[in-house]
C-alpha cells in the first residue's frame, strides 16, 4: 500500500492517518525538509515515532535540515520488504519513480 501526503501542506511533520505503529506493519518512507531542498529515504516499524526522532535531531546526519514532513510511504508486512523498497528508492530507478509519483 502506498500513500502520499499533500506536498503543499504546511504541517510540521504530521503523519497521515493509518501510518502509526501496528502489529505486522513496516514502512518504507520519504521525508522532505520543510525549509531546505532535501529528501531522506528510510524504513521503520513506527512511522510517527521515526518522524518525531528525525525532527528531534536524533538522526545526526540530517539534523541540519529539520523539520521534516512525510511526503510518501509504503506499508509492508515484513521488515525485509521495507528494507528492499528503501534500497529501491535510493537507486536511480527508484529516484525516477519517486519523481514521477511526487510530481504536482
């Protein structure tokens, strides 16, 4: 299942409904800095918690770009699937896919 958040929203990192932690769900996600032209791709079990960690500065490598908001995510039944999809997002083909998917 894939979901996009309205990229024009001004929310400071809100999570689309249904993306909080639940049994047997894993996420591959894309977040965008609200103030910079910076996109980060990752995977997690609890999307809301992970976004809060990013926006709290707990991810040192992207701390300079906070705050973030979720712009796209996909839901999976296994961690392996989520990791695989994150790796795809980071590939050239995955970047092209996201560019088409997130285009206005």
